[in-house]
């Protein structure tokens, strides 16, 4: 209450107007998320953002389990795939992927993934490669790759080892027998059905590879077959017999 004196009379009286100290004060609190000062009764957060953040921290395990269950649903899988594609096509996603590929961890993971995929689908991959090699574009690429490899140090060393093994192989058949077997092919490779040419000449293939033969093994006319150079190279050290036409 305020005590005042009326002008000209000198009479004092007490006013019924309330002062600032008599007004009810709002309690001051701190936001339980960011510790900012807030004013108000029954308010725990300074903003909706802090409220959401506090809820996520308090119910972390429940949110995670809900997200896991949602990802297992059909709609969740589609949503996740769409989000991943959208991020991968964005500038940020491409930049992060390029940095990850160049890192040591990324290189190792890519190599291991490719090895596992090759082991699982080895037969399908080899079949597709052989089918592609029969196409005109595949022949050109295979020829360039083979020429590049033959000029490399690894290719030269491999050819030298093969020639050394071949010199130690024993052949027990006459040239006339080999020529007769070549004539039966009529100038066509029995594996890829292509004609023998200057770029893809005739070669002698050992059905049992020289690298896998037992010590003292003797090659007869039935243990060799005429193939073109590219088919002989693709066959590698596999034991494969192709019947020539009679």
C-alpha cells in the first residue's frame, strides 16, 4: 500500500493500488535441454526443438527398435531405397563416395566384396564373359587386352615359364597324325566355330595341361587337340576335351 498526502490539506491517507512488490512473480526456471532461462509456470523447455531433442535422448532405445521394425516392413524397405538413391545422386553423396573409394578402408572393402561376388557367381560370370568374347566388340577388346598383357613383365614371365615346361613335355605321335587331326577341323575352331586366320591362328592345345601333368607323362595324339589361339588362352589350365568333327 502507498501512503500519500493530499495537496493543500496535508491529510495523509493510504492508497489501495498495488505496487510491483505486491504483484505475483512468475517462477524463473532453466530449460532441461539447453539450460536457457525460461519464464512461465509449468514450462520445461525453451522451444519445441529442445523438447524433441530431450524426447529422443530419453527414449533412445524405443526409437531405435521402432526404426528397426519399420525397416523390415515392405514400405520401410522402399522408403530406405529411395532415400539411398536420392543421397547417392546428390552432390554431397557423390563427393563422399569418391573420397571413400580413394581411402584405404574403401579399397579393401571393394576388393573383398568383388571377391565374394565372384565366388558366389563364378559360373555365371565366366559364361557371360565367353558369350561377350564371341561378339565383334568383345573380340576387339579381348585382342587388345591380350596384346597388352603379353607385352607386360608378368605376361613375358608367364610365357617363359610355359615354354620351359613345354620343352620338358614328351609327345609320342607323328606329324602326319597331327596334320590329319587338323584336316578334320576343316579350318574351323571346334570350340568357337571361327575360322583360323592370321590374327587368330591354329594352336596345339594339351587336354591335360602341361602344368598339371604327372612326372614322366607322355602325350599321345588323343591327348592334344587343335584350337585357335584365343580359345587356347581362355581355356587356361582347365582339363577340357572338345571332340573334333570326323
